[in-house]
């Protein structure tokens, strides 16, 4: 992706903003690159919608976003991005990468165990 040596080179975090490098279309928190070139900008409506998807509460009544909630929202984002973004692309790698990172985050940060 960056064509650098892992053992001797360095990189700036801005370099991984490369479209279809790590950054990919249909993110849960950002507009696609074609709509917002600066991928450090979070799209607040997406964040609010994600937080509103919670289907489970913890023992104290706090909302919990589950892997199922994330999966449903990710499917919606992919479908909408395909329609809204004329330059939409999402490789199999990015589908797996995008899905996996959200499931891991859900598992790591869940306090329902």
C-alpha cells in the first residue's frame, strides 16, 4: 500500500489516508473520499445515527451498541454509499477489514461480559 520497508522506513499518519489503502468507502463515521477528501473529518450525522442504533441496554440502563447493531448500520452505509457516491468502490479486502474492525471494537469495549 505505502511501498515502504517496515524495518527501516517511517511514515506520517496522513499517508494512510490513501483512498482504498486503509481508508475505504462506506465508513460508519466519515463521508466517502469523493464527498469529503479530508478523511480526518468525522461526519456527525453518521455518529449520531450509529449511537441511536443501540438495541441493548446494560444493567444500569446505558445503551450498548452490539456487533449486530454495527453490522446492520454498516450494511445500510454500504447501500447508501453505492447510491450517493458515483465513485464508490469497496473491495473484498475492505469489506472484511471494515466488518472485522467493528466486531473487534464491539468485543473489546463491551461491558456486557
